[in-house]
């Protein structure tokens, strides 16, 4: 596990798990939310994100959390392990709302500067996205994971217990890490 991509619905716990993995394996941590967004929640141009994602993917080792997969698929292609947090939408939604309440109008370290937590019309869309994730995004994720190469590991975690058990089994260091 040298390049680990943690994916899943907003609120699934990607950032928390990625932090734990990076710490335990002594790997660099990359929050894709922080890399993707520009101040004021502005999306980058597709070509700009492609260049940035390609540069991130080329690093020799990393733990990344998020689902801002680049159009060319370089992030997924470079991952040696993909961990999909396939948790229930009700759990993801409750976590996202709790996070909003805890960090309202504050910037988090896993988000770009100038992107505080907020509640507005966009957040209502975000809530709908979480609720409809199983129907809209889950089938796409299943297809992406089916197409991983044989040399790529895939871990699917479907409950809080599975996530905790996985994290507890992580080695304390990555042997032979560069």
C-alpha cells in the first residue's frame, strides 16, 4: 500500500480514515477537497484540474481522500489500493449535518482556504447528493472498481464496524516506504 485512494459518499468518513491510514503508515496525506476547490467554493477549470490531478498522481506515495477523480483517470490508475466506504446514506447524511453544525462558518484543514462550512441552496443540493448517492453514484463506483487492474487492491467497507476493524488492523509503519 504505497498509493491509497479513499473514496465514498460525503459524510462516509473518508477524511478520518485517510488521516488514520496516513499516520499509521507514515505516508503523505492529500485531501482532494483541499486540492480541488478554490477560495469561495469555486471549481477549477477541467484542464486545470487535469494537470493538477496528474501531478498529484505522479507522487511516489500518498493517501488521498475524496471523489474528485480526474477525467483521465490518473488518480485511480496510480492507486495501488482503493478503499471504498460504501456506507448507508442515512449515516453519511447524519455525519455531514453534524460536521456542518460543528464547523459552521469555519474553515477546516481538509478544505481549501476560503471555503468555510456554510448552509445555503448549494448545501441543500449537497444533502440531496448524499441521499441519492446509492442510486446515482454507487453503480458507477461498482463499475470503476470492477475495472481495476489485477495488481490493484480493492477494499470495500460497508459499516462503521468494518471501518474500525480495518483501521485497527493497519500496520504501524509501511515497510520499505520511500
